[in-house]
């Protein structure tokens, strides 16, 4: 809730940045492919608790946190990459600033056919290199190490210890 309030304050205090009718608006708001809300609709959306928000809220969030925001919109069709999968650099954020990754998601049931109502975002975090694996019923332990972002080997490496004998498996 605090981030929402801070985003509202940023939008209210820096209206030219978030008003697409202003020539000084953020560059994302002037793109033809992304349809921003009018300032009045944006303001009502941001200030209404429980209301889902447009991508413009991420521009404000970036400015508030002074972080870049990598917005990932999962593909709803195999051949379509959403214009919402992009890097957002908010007002006065250094382009070398650290970043946070978020993914658009839904809290609603996903129908077998038809539209999916995307209504919130979740933050994405790097997975630890060591992933705990449930213990089997025997006394053997199975620690697993998986590839991490940036590791393009495509391999999952498992070290399996059974009866004091080590087996190393590379799985692709």
C-alpha cells in the first residue's frame, strides 16, 4: 500500500511526466503501440484501493524506487511478444541504476478460451544456486544445483549421494 501511495504522490507532483497530452510526458506515454490512459483516468485508477493499474504505474514506481523496472508480460499467444515486455526507466532514474523485474499476472480463473484478465504484477527474484530437494524415504541426500539466469548451458546438474557413493548427472 505504501508503494501505491508513493506512486500516487509522484504522479500528482509531476503531472507533466504522466500526462500524455503534455509534450513533456514520459517517452513510453507517447508511443503509439502503448495506449496510456488520460491523466484523469490514470489518477482515479491509482488512487482507488484494489483497482488494477496500467503500465504507467510502473513508470511512477520506477521513479519512487529510483530503480529500473523490467516488465515481463507472459505471451498469451505463441507468436506474439507483448509490447508490455520492456525496460521502464522512470523520471530522474539513472540508466545505470539497479533493476527489479516484475511479471504481469492474474488473480482470476484463467478460461480455457477467451481473454485473460491481467490484474496485478508480481516481483521476480533470482533463484538461489542451490535448490533444496525433498528427502527421499531412505537416508540418502540429494542436493541439486540448477542453472541460474545468465547460464546458457541448458543443463541441470545433480549430485546424488546414495550409500556413500557419489553420482553426478547432467540433464538437459
